[in-house]
């Protein structure tokens, strides 16, 4: 599996040599990569498919150039190739043909199945009806902007996601030499509502009391109560618990074969371990939370009980995903370092963790008081030293 990430200057500096040469490919510009040799040298390389085959370029040592500068060089190379193709009278393909051909082979097939599912839906519902019959070089900025503004009126979040996919597809069209520049570059996303909701101590207690009540209900209710409680105890993503396989349970941990950031290990605390062990002993089939009607299949639906539970607990504005925010915030408020919180949540980038770790007003007030006392003590100590020095 090729290594792919968004290249940054700091990230490139952290690449370490291995026994064999390897290349890390950029997710921003298709075909751009950094080749790392066993000697430790790091070199920018660029591969672009043309009608005459694959064209390979080298942009020199990565220690001498910035990533953004190299990205611009790649765009210039692609633009020059496009002009050459135009001079030969070659026409750019239709958007739908490019998506079903080159883009699918180069980009889509490399994505995880869950990502592919979302891409198919976005293409079918948002992009192909508007741009499918258009030639790539006939997609203009005004056309893309008009589509985005119309889509944003009813579903701004879905419009943002579709815009990001369109930008990625057209970036690949640039790299392939079909267009000289990306017409949607610079179109700004809709502002997202800041999600800073997390449960307080009192809300956590109320939630557990409500879950205790539903744990004694039907088999489906009891199962969903365990799922919700595990989300709060582990900070896992919903899909990681709902579709957890028995073979992924290892004593005091979960060895997830796949997650949003790839395989990862989730260490189980005491209460979480009790739930998992009970479910392992009670159930059958490959899934920890299997269908009540057919144990050989996973749950067919997401926890519908959550809407009732949050209403009864008086936390109607809390989303199921906010339980993950709560775990991160409790970790931060209990002094857990940010890199450790990132490992706990399975984040590949600490910057993402910073969006999850929120603290309440009480904690901010307490921190301000501690800082004030510390600085006050320093000032008092300095004043005593000054008085002693000034004494005759």
C-alpha cells in the first residue's frame, strides 16, 4: 500500500530512512511525492500520465525547496503539457468519463471501502447531475460557484463535502494535463458551527442513571445501552463499537483491524472491560453487537435509543459523537498530555485532538486561580528580597 499524506515541510523533515527506498505521495497534488533513500536523502519527484506514457520529473532535494513552491512547479508543468495537448487538437474528456476512468483508477481505488461509499453517494447526488456531461475544460469558476451556492442553501455541510471532492477531482485533472488550472480553487467553504458541547459531571451521572433503566428493557434496548456506555467509556467512534468483531477483542484491549485512521489499539478501562466481557460471554456469532433477529449479522441500524435517552437525561442538544468530545475533555481536565489524548482517540494529527479537548468554566477559573497564586508568590518573594537589599 503506497504511503499517502498531505506533505508539509515539517512532515518531510521527520521522514526517516529505511532499509529500502520508499516514496510518500502527496494527497494535495496527484503525482507529487518525496522519495526517501536508505542514505537519508529526500527528493521531490513528480509523475504525470500523458498520452505518450508516464512522464517523470525531479524537483531536487527536499531540504532546499518548500512544498508549496514545488506544488506550483507541478501545476506549471501540467499547464505546459495541457497547452501542448491543445496545440495537437486533443479535447479534454467529459467529467463523467474522467471520473469513471483515470480518476477512479488513480484515486478512488486507493480509498477505503467506507470512503468509497461516501464518494459514490456524493458523485451520484451532487456532482454527476451538474457536471457529468461537461468537458473538463468547459467547467468554469462561475458555474461551480453557482452550483455551490445553490447546494449550500439547503445542505451547507453536504455542499462543503461535495466541493472538497470536486476540488480533488479537478486537481487530478490538472495533474493529468486535461486542464491548466482548477476552476474551484479559492472557493470558500461554508462556515461550520463550532461544536464545543461535552457532558458535565452531573450530566454524565444522569446519563448513566437513564442507561441503567434501559439496560433492563428489551434485548435491543439493553444492547444499545451498552453501546452508548462504551462510547462514553472509550471515546471510540460510533462505527468502531457498533461494528466491533469478537475477534478484535483481546483481554484488556480492542485490536481494531480498521478504523478511520487505519488499524489501532483501544485499551479498555475497568467498566468498559466488564461490558465487553459480559457481551463476549452472552452472545454468539462474529459480531459483539449482532442483530437480535440474526446473530450472524451486525446491527442493521444505529442506536435509535439515543434520542430517547438524551431526552430523559435532559441533554437534548448532545449528539452521540459528543460523547467522544467528553472523553477528550475529561482527559484534558485530568492532566493527560495532548499527545496521549490523541493516541487515546486514534487521531493521526494532534491538531485534530485540539478540536475535541474542551474545558469548562470551572476548570478555567481554577486554572486562573492556580496561576494567580503562583505568580503572586513569585512577586511576594521578589518584594521580600528587594526589602532585604534596601535595608541599611
